[in-house]
């Protein structure tokens, strides 16, 4: 099992845990095809606060 952790300025951690039998290690992350990060992760307002979700993305 491999765990990659990124520390953020607000003390929150982003964690990626990978469980495989055979691999090239963390460099396998670079080989992911068709992987895209959700745009919503990086949308912040001018004061650093997240902007509200669009209506169509809100839970009923």
C-alpha cells in the first residue's frame, strides 16, 4: 500500500491511497489516462472562500 499526502495551507490534508501488488510506485499517477480533476476543487472567491455551488449541482 502506498499513501501520498499533500498538506494544504489550512492544515487539511489531501490523501491518495493506492493498493496494488505490482507497480512503478507513485510515478504511476502520471500515467493515468483520461483522468481529470473536478473543476470545483479549485474555484475560490477573492477572499479565499469557496463560491456557492450552481443550483443544478446542489442536493435535493
